[in-house]
C-alpha cells in the first residue's frame, strides 16, 4: 500500500493514510472479495433461480385461476386438506390470486432458501476454519471478526437481493406491487434470520458438518412448529409465532400485507449476530465451544461395519428423533381431520367413499407416504457415504488392509438399508400411537405400522439406486438426489403436467400400497424389493470392476 | 520365489493419459527397494495397482505370486500399506484408527504397537482432527509397521515427519529388513532412498528407466572432483571422460566418468597435487541425468 508512504499534509493525503480497517475487522474487504470470487457462479444462479421461479409461478397462477370463483374454490379446498396445511400452510384470503399461487413458496420454498443460506454462511465461516484456509489467510493481516463479518455480509446481501429481485419478478408476473414487495421482503428477512442461526451454530461446533446439521435441524424443527401451529383451530396458534418460517407466513403477502411482522426476523438477527460475535471472541481459531477432549487410546471397532455404524449413528439418531416427534404430532392431528373437512359436501363425499374411517385413513396414508419419501432421502444420504468416504481418501486406507471391496461397500449400504427400515418402523409406531391416543382407537397402531413398513421397499429402491450410481458413475452420486426430486415432482404434479402413464409408473412410490394395506399389496412389495436387490447387485458389479478414486 | 513384485509391460491409462506406459518392475524378496521419481511420474499409480485399487489396462502384475486385482483378501493379509496422502476419520482417535486398521489387517502385535507409539512419540488419545500432517503420517506408519506383514508398501512414508522422526523411521525399516521382510519405498527424497535402499528403480513418465543396486547405478554417472594443484596443466578438458572443467587460480573442478578417473588423477598428480575432494555420484545426479535433458525436474525447480 502506498498509503503508508504518503504522509503529506494535504487532505487527500490524510484520507489515504487513514487506517482503513484495523483491529478485529482488518481484512474484511479482502475476504468479501475472495468469497465473491469463489461463489461467482453459485450466488447469481441461486438469486436468479429464485426470481425465475417466482416469475413463472406468478404468470402461471393467472392462467390457472382466471376468475375469483375458481380461486376461492381452490383455496377453500387447500385450506380444508389437513396434509396440505401441514406441509404448506393456510391461505388467508381465498380471493387473492397471489396468496393462492404462492402457497407452496411461503413456507416450503422459504425453508429451501434457509437451507441455502445456512450452507453459504457455514461455508465461509466454520468450513474455511476447519479446512485451514482461514489459517492460511490469517498469516496476513486478518482480524478475528473479519471472517464472520464478511460471511454475514455475503449471506445478508444474497438474502436481500433474492428478496428484492423476486419481488420485482412477481409484480412483473402480474401480481400486485405491495403484496409482491411484502413477499420478497419476507424471503429476505427469513434468509437473514437463518444466516444468523448458522453464524451462531458455526461458533458452537468444531466441524462444518456438525454446524450445518445443527442449523438444518433448527430449520426442520421450526418448520414442524409452524405445521402444528397452522393446523390448530382456529387460525395459527402460538407455535406458528415461535417459528421464523411461521413469521414469513404471517406476513400474509397479498392477503393483508402485515408489514410489522417483518420486524420479527430482524429482531432475531439483532440477538443472534451479537451472540455469535461474543462466542467467537471467547474461543481459539479452529476450536468449538467445548475443548476437544482426549478419546480412548485403544479402539473397540471390530471391522468396517462397526466403523460405518460409528460414522453414521449420530446422524441416524437425529433422524430418528425427528421422525418420532413428527410422527406423534402428525398422528395426533387425526382428531382434527373431521373438523377440517368442515364443508358438509366434502364430508358427505368422504363418507360415500368409505365411511368416517376413510377420512382418517386418507389423512394417515398421505402423511405416511410423505414420511416414506423422506426415509428414502435418508437412505440416499446414508448410501452416499460410500462416495464421500472414497473421495476423502478413507477407503484407500481400508482397502489397503485385508478388507475386500464387497465387504466395505456392504457396510455403509447395510447401515442405509437398516436405517430406512428403522425410520419407517418408528414412523408407523409414532403416527399410530399419536393417532390412537387422539381418537381412542387402539387399532390405529397396527394399521399405521403396517402402512409405514410397506413404504420400506420403495425407499430401498432409491437407496440401492445410490449404490448403483456409486458403482458405475461415481462422479454423479449427486444425481440420485435429482432422481428423487424428479420422482417427488412427478408424483405431485404429474397429473397436472399430463405426464404419460408409463413415466408415472416408473416411480417406486406409486407402486407402494396405501392404507389399508392388505394381502393384495404383497406382489407389488415383492417386486419393489427385487428391484432394490437387482440395483444393489448392479452397483456391486460396477464397484468391483472400477478404479478407486485417487 | 525370488521376486516379491513382478510387473511386466504394465500400461495404465486414465482416459487418454497413460500414467504407466509399459512398466517393467521387480522387487526381490528381503530387500529394501527404493522407488524413485518426481511428482507425477507414476509412483503412486504403481503402488495402487499393486494393491488392486486400480486395474491395469494391459500387462501383468504379480505380488507375492498372487494377482493383485483378484486375490485381494489373501494377498492383503500378507502385506501392509501406508498411503501417500494419509486421510483419517476426524472424530476417531489415533489409537482407534491404529487398532481398526490392525484388526482389518488380521491382527497386529500389541507390544510392538505400543513400542512404535513411543518411538514415534505419538499420543493415541487425540482425535484425528487435531493431528498435524506429520502426526497423521505417524498413525498410518504405526498401524502398518505393527503388523506382521511380509511385504510393506510405503508411499512417501516420511512426508511431514521431522528429522528426528525420519531417523526413527529408518531404524524401523532396518529392523524389518533384518527380519527378512521386503520393503518397497517410494520417494522423491533422494537422501532417504539412498540411506535405506539395497536397490533402486527410477521411474519416469510411466516407465522404469533405471533399476539396480545403488553401487551399480553409481557407475552410470560422474564423480565430482575438486583439486588444488601447484600449476594447472593445459588440456585437461581434452582428456577422455572429463567434462565441465572449471579452473580458478590453482583450483580445478570437473565431472569425470568412471573410465576417465585414472588418467585425470594421473595428470593432476603430475601437476603437483595439494588437496583433493571427490564426491560420489548422488541420486540427485542420477535424477538429473534422467530428468535433466527432458527439463522436467529443472523446470520444476525454477
């Protein structure tokens, strides 16, 4: 810098010698520029992606619901379906085109935005710290708080840009301006709130993976809280008001525009961000909140299966807790189902379809099949440990011993398959017990349990698909997620898109028998299990003949 | 069976790039064999091929008389491997990793394991996440050296170790050799291979370009001679086998082929020799001989 050499008395000279940023903030600008350079493709893609989705949804909504009666009919039907309310929330003005078109975006898409903000924030804080990159930079003049400040600056700016661009896109798509601004600012403020959550989590744990897991856990729990709150009668209960995602719904864009609610996520930021800085000031670089404690000098792990369990059980435990909580809550909502279908016409229809039990069956079947899809997501993530272990170089050390490829691959595959089965067992039990205690009908426990267990083969097909991709196209293990999302979209919108029947039939979830499950479902379940086994065998065959990644 | 490792005409392609290009390579039983080459020459690829982690595009490879691709389980019970880039599970302790690898190997000598921990001054209770590069290397070394293997495949085993630990490592290797075990040691650190190896092979661009006992390879290169003489005789650079003659006042230095040493020294003695230093060819010279002309090593140094 020439600034230090230039000690002239002219005002210009003095401005240049002014200490730019010293102390704990030194180097913030450099870090921001570095982060923008690293994410120069990622960030524009995210921001434009959200704006594009917003625009196309606004435009499509006007075509789908051309007049007020069609909107009111659709909104009333959605508000009357408990599973939709649990998943997406309520429409607070049935006549509003915006509120109806964006129903899937106020909570669901907001949660996805929150996940992206968590990933972004952790990546530039704990991620860089764990990898040692910050240490590399810290040798220069880098203040203690600079990484956190620059990470938050990037996350906040990304949230705000996403919100503002989406607001513009929504009004371009034909929706009213004030509502669009409220909606966009809702996304911005919620994105900022979860960035702050991630900033705090990054100070608590020593590994980026744990910090991301903790933050995403917060998103999942707050999402569940608002589901409980939204399902309460009447209107949102206190549970919705305890969740930042719930706040975003209570902004009620296009349905009254409650601007003051936007202050809640900002207030949360004002609490969490200083807390993160206080925690950062109290710890060493690279350390978590707790000191790293010494572990055993002797190992008890007896083989690769023991290792796979050791590497995966914490995550599986977290999934189990989430599934049980979610299951009990969802199950206990069965009592509300009848109230939900308050329109006499809907209740008559349901009764005609199979009596009052059909109401609870339909509700439980919908929830259990959602849990089945989520269990498949667990199966994929657990099976993809194979690839992450390989690229981390851990597999090389193991295959250097007398361990065969087959035995090693079986370890994580077995954990994935068993984990899926365990999750569905817990789903069935918790939904069943929740439902049984809500309506005093003990028979709901075995009914729910059988229905949940019937979801296992379909989830195994996806788990085994992950193994097949690992065996043959190891660089594309991420593609299994695309497959899962495609199948979900096909199930959700396939009819709407006029998708050909054979394509719809490709989804394993479509072949899973729904409640009530009886002997007629056995052939389909057997076929799914055989498909899973064949995909697994295919994966093994590929893995046995390919090179280990360097 | 005299050769523990036997590779003939091995080719390994990654896409269009031939990492190994007709590699012939032998390691005899009971020797410490130095496997030398610069980064990217194909050392790690060769070792990973010998471990069945990669499959040869063509050619044949036998390890302990077995096929490294098909007989993995039987073969790996008899060998131990230290990868070039040691990656450990961050939340396991060093001790847990050592014991796990030992069990997977089919058992390790507990007393030997504990002795090695002392030798390498490694705390096994620390989480792997907190280990430095050198300490991660030690974990892999202890796990491998504590086993009862016949063949040790060590890929740049001392990278990250401090000189004291390098010394400890050398002691361990000599001990293993005295027990009659075979050690294949890849390295780009010449002094390390020079200090330990009975024989060396030099790999360049996927081929072994030179292989033999160190003593024999030394004949292939020039001795560096510096002499102080009363008066420098003319025409030294015209002697056969004498190169790069530099004269400053009464001092002569030159690079001399083995065959040219006798006439060169006679000429110096006749000129009134006061002092003489000669340096035997180092592996550095061997390297320069093989990599210098292509410029690969020299380019890398610039």
